[in-house]
C-alpha cells in the first residue's frame, strides 16, 4: 500500500463555525456539507489541520458554550503545530493590516502564508481581498476546495 502524504490546510474560524449557522439557506447547507467532508478527510488522515493562536483566541470568544466546546474539541483532537517565524509572521500581518485587512484576518492569512498552507474561508469579502492583493497561498471557500481536491 502506498502511503499518502498528509497535506496541511488552514480553516478560518468561520469555516469551523459553519455547521452551527442557520441551515435554512442553500449556500450555508452546501458549505456545511463541504466543511463536514473536509473534517472527515482530516479524520481519515488525508489532511492535517493547521491551528494558530488566532483560532484559540477567536474560539474562546464564541458566546454559545456548546459551539465553543465542539470547536475546541476539534482543535484539540486534530490540530498540528508548525514552526513559523513569529516575527516574520507578525510583520506580514502588519503589512496586510496596512492595506486594509482586519487584524484577525491578517493574522490568519499571515500564518497560513508562512506555513505554505491553503486558506479556506466562508467570508467572500476576505477571499476576494486575498485574490485582489495576490496573497502567496491558495484561498477559497470550502465548496471550491472540495471541488478542487475531488473530495466526495
């Protein structure tokens, strides 16, 4: 049996929260199914979930205790750490803030960039901004990621 190399992926907190959103809308249901498919592939070992300190901080601030515990459990169970140069990551985040990214978004993007990891988000404006400013990694929503990766 040929062993498949696990690839790192970076899920924005809004992606992790998508299954807790109102499933009345088709787009949200499609993104939720895609998130569940990505998480299933993380559980199978196809991908590794890269987690940054920004994840931990944002998840601690989620008011719904059930959602917060579920997300913390996912992070604790599937997270991997990667060595990034914190000062260079901070510099890149500051550069992104200076061109219009929010602080948390800039930190997420900088961390994913410095790790060379695809960045998956449900935030259309953030993805568009990433594409407009030509960030150095692949950025897209969970549905597009699943299509790109051929996940079924």
